């Protein structure tokens, strides 16, 4: 039997998290090193996942399968394809950086803090590798618990309000998804995803199932108008919580659309594509304008995340309009590729931006933009990093932020000039709110005595931001290693979208 690599990646961080918790706060230094060791081991273990991945097929790879709940015909079935592999790599990469970033910052219950992130990492990898719908749902719901605790224990002054709001929004949406999964199980007799893809469904059934999925995934992305939990959660979460929330958890909504909505309900997805496209374009423009007036750096970046995730949902659904406009499916894979690249890119950039805010907050204990000014004079290295990530957030060519947005705009152009025109306004709005923040925080005269006494990045902070800067530039200058992994799977998904179940 081959080594169960996906099970190792899923359960090592969970077991490691329990061990870190058992070490306890009395030996905080040992807990930190153990947490870092486990996170690094998981990241190293993802390398053979990438190097051994066959980029010529859309089939599930590194598959593992054994009976799990035989009475419900549900198996413990794991596997990766070109959609899940990049997200697993991003999860393992981000967790290492979050643990290093919180090394000395977290003084309250440090062992439990690091344990929560490790357990959450394992559950998130489980979400991305589950090939059984019931197993997926268990991981999907379980993952809420560590984030609930991270915001609720280590968050800001309004953390309880933000935590309850986050939990209720995401949990209630997910309950409707469970209803849809149970309905399909009763029809198909199995929770296996491949079986559900082939399950014949009437148009009315597809519409109801699509709307149930939409409730779960739109909240997670989050799409307008169910986005209001995100700014609260980000503002109250500790820096590490904000990084994982932006880098990984928002991506689960996009992943759900690609893995469930499009292949299982292709006809309903086609019928309701304009709803999703419309909400995506509203997110790009309206939320971009909302970001412009924010006074809190974290809130600004949180609203920026909603606008950028609008590109992901636009890329997922604009394919149907491309077919309606051109009569062929050539541009659909392009749109899906743009959505996937945007997810990975946003994970890197938003994580980096939140870490930059965390660096400033650790020094002055405020996130108000007006409290800063002239940071470049006392923190030149930090200033250089923040300007780079701000440029990437605004979609500067040569950074990862440009690639995904450009591909989605290009695909949208095949469907309609107006889709592309409205989507492209993000290049103006994104530059406006990001550079406006940078101008007020980084440049200008030193605003107050607190800024005048700031110390530049220490080695730990420089390492974390430096690694992210390399990743953002590498993906921006040479995205081919990423797009090659995705292409066969996304081409197959485009075919599944094109085949009616009616």
C-alpha cells in the first residue's frame, strides 16, 4: 500500500495541535517550537504532493479510500486534483508564517493559540482533499470551531459580538448545504462526489440544490449582501486569525462553487449565472467605494478582500455567458483559471497586508490610519514591503495581483464588454483605496511621537514578509507552474458545466 500522504497531511497537524496543548503554557517556549516543527513538517510533506502530481490528467490523485459510515454508504475518501492541490499548498505555507508571526506577540495562553491554528490547518486540508460529500461537510463545520475560539479568546474588545456573528452566518448557510447533500444521498444512495456529478436531476431540483449550496458558499466568500460578518471578524481577530481568515477560509466559498455548484447543478448554474455575476460586479464596485472611506487599516483590507473575491465568483460563472455570446467553450477554462489564480494570489497578498498591519499594531496598539504618517522615515525596510504588497493589492503587472484579475477581465470581455468594463474598475478603485492608505500611513512627515520612536522590522518579521514578497513576485512573473497544475482539471470542469442533466 502506498503511503497515505493526504491522511498524514490532514491528521499530523491535528495530533500536533493536541500535543502542543498538552505541553501547556508553563512550557510556552517548548510549545512554540513544537508547533513550528509540526507546521514545517506538514509544509515539507506537501512538496512530494506537488512534485509527484501528474499534470496531464484530471483524475483524483494520491487517493485513499476506506469504509467510514457503512450504514450511510459514506467512505473516508481523500484525493487531490488541480483545484485542491494549490489550496492545500497555500494552507500549509500560510500556517508556518502565522506561527512564526505570533512567536513573541501572543502572551495569553500561547500553547492553546498555536494548537488552535494547527488543528484548523488539518481540518482545512481535510476540506480540500475530501472526495466524499459527508466527509467534506464534517471537515467544513469542524473548521469553524478553532476560528471561533481564536477570535473569541485572542480578539479585540468586541470579539464576542464578532465571534457570534461569524459563527451564526457561516453555520446557518452550511445547514442548508447539509439538507441538499442529504436529498442527493437519498436519490443516489451514496455521498461519493463522482456519483453526485453523474446524478440526473430535474431543473427544479437543481435550482433548489443550487440555492442551498449558494447559501453556504456565498456567505463564506463572502458575497454582497451576506458579507457584513467579515469586517467585524477581521477587525476583532488577532493578526494570525485575520491572515488565515483571508488567505484560506474565504477561498472555501470559491472552492465550493467549483467543486459542488458548477458540476452538480450545471443547468441551475446556467439559469442563475446572471445573479452571481451581478452580485460579483456589485462587490467589485460598491465594496471598493466602501473601502475608500475606512479609517481603520484592517477594515479597509477586509473590504478590499470582499472586492477581490468578487473576481473569483465572476470567473466561476461568467463562462455560461461566454458560451451564450461566442457559441463555444474556449473562454470558460480561461475564466476558471483566472478565478483559481485570483484565489491563490489573494491569499498571499491579503495575508501579507494583514501581517503588515499587525507589525504596526504590535508597536503602537492602534489600527487607525490617522495615528500614523511618515512610517518610512523610521521603518524604511517595513515601508518597502508595505508599498510592494499595496501595489500587488492594486493589481500592478509583475505581481500576482495582476495575473488573476487580468485573466478574469479577459474572459469577461469574451462574454460582454460591459462585464469587463465594470470589473476593470477595480484597477482604479483598488489603486485608489490602497495607495490612499499607504500615502497616509507610510509617507509624509512623521505624524506623532509614537511614530518617531518606531523600530524597524526585526529578523522574524522580515523573514515572514520577505517570504511572502518572493511568493507574490514569483507568481506574478511566472504563473506557469501553478496554471499547469490546474489546467486539466479546469478543462474537465468546463466540460461538466457544458453537459446538461435535463
